[in-house]
C-alpha cells in the first residue's frame, strides 16, 4: 500500500498504530475529541487496505499501573462512532485480553488496547525495561505505524523502542505535522509572525531563542508577558512573575533589537484583584501595561493590544501561535485569545495553531478547525521541534 512506504501490502497484516488519543475527560465524558478525530484518517486508511489495526495510546499521567479514571474505554466508543464501525477494546495492553482481542480481529477491523501507560515499561528510563515492554507490544503485530505526534518527543516504548523491532512507517498525521513544521522553520513565507502565550516564559525559552533569528515579529501575551514587562522596569502587581528569568528577557529584548525582529508586548492588560475561581465574581478592569496596580494581577491582554496584535497578523503570510493570551476559560478574560484566533482566520498564507491549550482555546471559543491552516495535535512536540531539538520518535523512523 503506497500510503505507508516500507510496509508493502498491509492486507491481512496486524498493524500496531501509536495514536495520540489523550483527550480531556469529565468523568467518562469526552469534552474535546479533536485528537481522536485527527487520528481517524490513518486508522481508516489501514482498515480499508485490509489491515488488522491494533491501536495503542495513552491518556493522562497514570503512574505505571491501572487507574480507572484514565481508562481508554470512553475513547474506544467515540473512535468507533467516528470510524462508523465497532472498535474492539482490550482491557489490558499486552496481557490476556490484548492477545485474545487482537487474535479475534478480521481483516479491516480495529482494536484499541487499554492505556499503554498502565505499564511501567512504557515510560521507564531503564532501557532494558522499556525494550522488554516494547517486545511484548511488538509480539501483537507484524508492522508499526507511528501516528501520535503529541508523543514523538518522548523516548518511550510505544513511540521509540517498538520501531526498532518492527517494519515501520510514519502515519499521515505525523507526516503532515512534520511538513508544516518544516515550512515554519526552513522556508517561511514572510512576513513571519510568532505569537506566544501561556503562563511561563521558562516553558518557551528554547522556542524564543531559536525563532528570534527566524521570525520577523514576536507577539507576547499570556502570563509570560509580565516577566517581560518587569524586565522593562514596570510594576506588575500580583501578576505571574518569574524573577529568575528577568535577565533572560532583557537579553531577548536586546537581541531582537540587534536582529531587527519586532517584539510586540501588550500596551494594555485586563486585571482583577483575585484569580478567577468558581465562587468569585470577576471584576475585570483595563489598565495600561505600565500601570498595573500593586493589588492586581494581569489575566488577559487588553482590547488595544488585541487590535495591535491583529494588525501585525493581518500583514503576515506565516503565523505560528502557541499559548492563550489570558485565562480564556473565563469569559471576562477570553477576549485577547479570541482576538488572536479571529486574526489567524484571516491570514493570507499559513496559520498554525500550536496544539495544547491553544487548540483547546480556539475550540472552546467556537472556532472550527477548518478556520485555520493547521491545528497541531502536539503542543510540547511542536515546541521542541521549533526549538531545533531532535525528537526521538521521528529520528527512529528516519534511521
């Protein structure tokens, strides 16, 4: 089958697919099925080619043992609905249920194994323990397709080691992600704007470092902006502040000036005296970014900043956005994120929403996936790629 070079004809073969089905759950209710939907095309293509498809994935961060709240059972149901065919569910990953479930598959049928992280070997730092678990997984299959982009930056048994044991190929989702990220790093169509938000500067250091030389403008919002404002000598009140990163932020501001890269910081912010929680009514107030009251904390970029960011994005032909502009889950502090999302929908060129919270935010605010050029399924993996790091789950496929 030409879609999966290196695997030949997959009809009748058991193909193990590492998908990313790590979706948010409210009890057993899936609150955003974006990652499941993104995994369907590769699974469907294999099933239609006659493969016996064995899907493995994780959910949440169990500690190497089964935990009911992290079961993939609700995901199996939703995956079946999206495929339009029942998905057999194994109640373990490499045990009796998995063996029996896989043995019962006919050509073109799909099974989902229970949470791969219920096994300590999946995430073990001990290479022998990880390999031993990968051998158990590989015993269930004749070939391996890596399609979980959200985990390719992890050296884990179902991502890395299993590819050393079976004929392997890259799934459609992973190859699309890599193609988009290459466009962002190797040959972006200019002007190229990068929007970074989220809470901490420290989470984005590598990306800022690597993209300062590549982007034309860097727009900064979210909690991380207050460390930049403080680095410029402004009062930030009770806002999130990483004091140990002040020097780093000053360095970035200076380097951007040398390179002719425009760092755009908000000129106004939305503040409140307390962080929003269920029982406290928000009292949003718009203040100048250099005049945050000592008793307040910044929770969103202000309306003027939203317009200024949108104006920069209107000129751009390539945009990468990672991290919300504020506490978007609360309507009073969602407008900055909405302004950026709205501006991205009008980009004449490539607009990329970089996974994680940004993807959750655009869906929560009512935007459709099709409003953007690409919504990444892997926040951490996208960032590490843009930092210029080698991702073990990609490297092993190329070796």
